[in-house]
C-alpha cells in the first residue's frame, strides 16, 4: 500500500513484482470519515499515517464503523479477510 494526500493505492505482488494498483482510492473521501476537516486543512505526514492506521484498524476491528470505507473493494480482492483482527505497521522512507 502506498498513500499520499490524494491517493491510496493497494498493490498485489506476484513473485516480488508489483503491477498496477488493485485498488486506487481518493484519500480525502476515505480519511474524512476519521477527520471531517481532512480536505480543509493542512495535513502533515505523521497525521496522514495516523489517519491511515485508524482506517486500517477500522477495516480490521470495526472500531468506528460497521462497514468502513472501501470495505467492499478490499473484500472484492480478498484482502478484507486477510486483515481481519490483524496488526498495522508502517515503514517510513522519507
């Protein structure tokens, strides 16, 4: 998964090779469920990561939403079941 202020892209690796994204999402539409002012204020990298982790934990544990944003897209590619009750880690390549 790669994310920035405009897009969240989820890739599938085949033999260590990544092709086009399996899912491409609008960051603002997804993360505004966790901060209603997301599209209206300056977002720094640390806060972006925090919101993405919140969303992923919601997908995994449903702590905020019964059906979190993009659940159907994650389910369609078989990823929703794989992240259920999982843990989140981030890598920082800045």
